[in-house]
C-alpha cells in the first residue's frame, strides 16, 4: 500500500512529524514501512510556463521553437521536441540551472543553430513512472489546466513535493488498504482524531428508482448491492490534485468519472464501478452466478470464459461486469458517456478470490474484496462518489439509491482482562492505560472489575479473540517498553540438530574452499526442469496452475541449471573465475494430485582459475580433479570418506568421458562432471564443472564416533609398486583391493602415476602406487613388510591380472 504523506494529512493531524519519523512510529506499532520515497527525486527550479508562440524549427522538422513566459521580466526561447506542444499551453519548464531526476542539470544550449534557455518537461522527465502517466501525455509534454499560475512551482503543483510511505501489510491488516484505514492507525498511534471526508450532496427531484431496478439471485455471494444514478456528466480530465494523488498511490488517471471511483477505492477501501447507463441496454441490474462457459469481454479487451460459480453482473440478459474483478467492455465509460450508474456492493471474499484465480485476473478491487472490506462504508462510498461526480464532472445526482440488502451484521464483542494482557506481555499495564489504548483505537468498550468488553468495529475483521486485543494493546503500548525477561523454569540447553550441524559444517567447509553460496529460484522452465536431475523419473515435473511466466512455471528437479545460469551471467560480465554452491530443495513428482517429495540437495559449479598467483607465475585451472578434491575434503569433514566411491558414468548434458557417479556404500547419491561442450557453447562459458549430491543420503549415513590414536613413535616403511593392468581396469578398484589385502600394517595408499604410451603394450596401462606401512607398538621388520606386500601383489594379480612393471 502506497500512502501519500500529504494526502494522509487531510484525515489526521500528523503534528509536525516528518515522513521518516512517522514511518518509524508506524513500524514500531507493528506495520512495517518498507520505504519512504521523495517524489521529486531532487528536481529543482521547475516552474509553470506559458507558451506564447510556437513555430517549426527552421532547420529540423521534429523540433519546435517556442517563446515561453516563465514568470520573469522577459520570456525565454526554448527548443522542444514534443509533438503535442502548442501555443496557449501551460507547461512544466525546467529553467537554466534546474536539476531533474537522475542528476540532469539544465544549461543554455544551441539546437540546430537556435538558442534554448531551458526545457519543457514531460511527466516522465520529472520522475513519474511512464505507466502512471495519463495516456494523452504518455508520449509528450504535460499540459496544466488553464487556471495554473505562470511562474508557480511546478513541482508543488504536481504534488511532487510529497513523500510516499510504502506499507508492507500482512494479510490480516486489510483495514489499512485505504487511506482512512491508515488514518485510523496513525490516529491511534498519535492519540489523535480522524477527520472523515465531508459529503455535500445535492440531489434532483428525479428518483434513481425510476431509472434502475436491482435483483440479486445470488444473495450468499452478494448480500448488499447499492446503485446510484448521475445524469448529464461531462467526461474530461479530473482535477490535477486528484490525478497526482492517484499517481502517488500507483494508479493511472483516465478521466474524471473513472478517477473518482478509483479515488474512493483508495480513500475508503470500497471498490466502485461506473457503468455507462445508456450502454446497459435495460433498466435493471441482475446479479447472478454465470452459466458454465458464458463469455464476457472485460475492459482490457480480453474475452473471458466463466464458470458456474463466478458471480456476474448483468443487464437482465447479458453480462456487463465480472463482479468484484473487472467491468465489461460493453458498458465502459468513455468520452461519449452522459449518464452514469455507480455500483457499490459487498461481495464475499471467497467468491471474488475464486473468480480472480480462475481467470488469472487480479485488480485493485479484487485484492480488497479477497481480504475483506468494511460493509458499513459501502453506502457512504457511493454517496461520496456521486457528490464528487456532481462537483467535478457537472453531473446531476438523482434522489436516493436503489439497493438490495440481505446483509446481516452481528456485533462482534471480544472480552479481555488486564490480568490476561499483563500475563501474556510480561508487563504491569494499568486498566487506565488499556482504556486509553482502546479509546485511541476507536474501539467502543465497557469495563468492569478489570475486564474489558470491546465492540469490534466492522473495519477491523481481524479482531476475533482476546489474544488479538492483547496484540493491539502490546503494539500501541510499545514493544520497546515491554521488559526483557528470562523464563522462570528448568532450562534446557539449546543445540543444533544433527542435520543442522552437518549443514553448517558443509557451508563452512565449502566457503573455506573458496566457493560462494548462491540462492536461486525453485521455479524453472519446462526446458530446464529435467536437466541434470540426479534421479530420473517417468513422471512430469510439477507445473504451477497460474505461473507468472513460462520461465518460472515448473518446480525444479536439480539445482545445477540455475547455478550454470549464474556462472554464465558472471562470465558475460568479465568475471571468469566462478565457484558457487547452493543448498536447496528439489521437488520429485509423486503422482497425480499428490504433493511432490521435497529433498535437500547440494550442488556446485566451478569454472576458470582455482589458483592464480601472477607474482610467482602460478596458475591452476579448474578441472575434474580439483572439483573431486573439494568434495573429498567435504566427505572427510563429514566423516564418510571410507564409505565413498566413484564410478564412471554417462549423463545427458555432461561430458561423456569426464563424468562420475558418487556412491555411498554402493548406492548412488550424486555425480560430478564437466558440462558437455555443446551445452557450454549454449551458455557461452568456458570449461565448466558441476556436482550435485543428495544431502538426505549424505547426512543420514552412519558415521563412527571420532577416535584418536597416539602419534606413532616408531618409524614407518614405504614401498612403491607399478602395476601393469588392462586399460579398462579402474584405479579406484585397484586402490580398494590394495587396502583390503594390506591388513593392519598398511596405513596409507596413494596413486602417484598413470602411464599409457609408446613403451606400454597396446590396451594396457601402468598404475604406480605408494604404500606406507607402520606398527604403532614397535619397529617393523623387513620380513613383516615383505609378507604384507606380497599379499597385496598376490591379490591384485589374481583379481585384475596385474603384473609388476619392469
């Protein structure tokens, strides 16, 4: 919700507080103010100017030479490129020396040989978003009304000296989705009164009931419908103060009638709709449920197909609006409209939410109906709109209103005691202080023996139980004033769960290894949803019912695709050395109408240099073994090194010769590999390596308790062996066999050489291992080492047909 600081002052005395001070008080009272924006964005020295003369630039077809009165002794010449500039207009002029949003300073200039002493500005150039600028000025300069004073401050005239507070409202605080609701909140915080808008309405002798009748065939969804008729309106621009307030609230001005309905929406929180009465084609409004498949063209020019539980406004035969969501194109107010029917209704939130969701159509009106509006403002909002149409559109308001009222309002009374308040908050608030808070909130109440019976106003449907009243007292008493206390009871020392501790270890290790943590979207595109998935599934990935875009339409099966996007994004910006990891969820489909299974995964991407010491002339590019080394360090930290093994693998989108599966106790828990060269070309990245692991499997592995051994006091003995084996024999398998056969004396085994070349028989390779033996109890003898070493040689010969290299 965007709240204009100056507009808010119309309803409550802010008592000299700055916008920032007010924002701080609102935030401390429980509604977060996410930001305060100064609308002028630093613009200065911009005035209202009068275009006395306008002629075509002698040297440029698209430029105009204008003589402009800016309220000084002499008019100034300004060269303007806007198509709509014309003699007799009053426009915004940035004089020489002025500053515009973005830091632009206006100087004297020559354009195609003609002097220009200033700049005639569009609203966009003054800092207003293009989507909020009225259509007639969206591609040109803004023109002030004829009564604007020449030389006056244009920033002030356009209300750009205002500040806007952006409220981050939680769903329960729908009462603050309008200016009056915010005024009640601010008045409660400051202990002030709320000044309600005055409604000065003069009605003609003609009765509205002679022009329209109302029938509601769906009273459960529409318990209250009110219609007023305004004749002989003159469509035109709304007053500039109304346009600027709407733009500050994020609403684009259209014309006086539509702007008034939007103004009331922002002021009262009551959605209104204005029908062109003459386009209705009948003298009745019938509210009913749509027929299955019934079609209505809405104001955005789209034909909507309705379901039989959508609420429809009709003229007795055909639809003219989708209730609470959007009006129909066939009854739209336009420049030819003369007579207007104002609709002010109370629709139930569930009915509007269903239609809005089904149609993928969300509006300012539907957002408020969904969260709940105040039914006691429905009639008053219609009266205020009619009065404004009479004042600013020259309309004649017919006597009375036509309504169907099946609304049954029951008084919601909630009780709370001072004892309860203090026991929950840990305070010593007195009954007098509680009474003052309820008075400031404008909550009628009665009190007896410390217990308050509070009559909750209809504008606050979030107050239903005594805890809600405790919250109201607490936030207005001031959270800062609530004392900090420790619980009085036996205490239990808190600690991380085993998984939390392992997750923290993982993060610390990877960041120590030089990787940065990334957080990417859980939603992805259909093209990327199955890429790099650790587990293959025949089921389709989960698709959102109403995705914001196709790029974010499906739940991911892997973390890798978005990490690759991040690497590509950085490479495109000359950041060539990228090392990222992510711990996040993937979502495995479980079948039709079943919730997906959510699993925690760890994934990473590395590309570029892992080591770069220019002074020493050292460079080390990322390769398969660098990434494998990072993971082996992680496995060591988690205590699962002995359970991990690797196997050559082939995966789509990974290099066929540089990819391996990662096994835990023989079960696949992840993979590591180079991105396929074709995929690297698509992503425009250099040689890039990725990995992905299932953390559920990794963290769930049984890990032996840490045991300690004394540092050996006796010397060790090292033996090397070079084994000739077939080329398809895996070094890891040989390594495991050596460890198994070596027995207790063999403490370390390391592969230090691989040879395949001219001096090696075709189809074979040489693997050289270093074996270290020692006994912690005594010095080893040559005979003991020879015996253990012989067992190793025998085992590899029998298992792999290995021979010692000569």
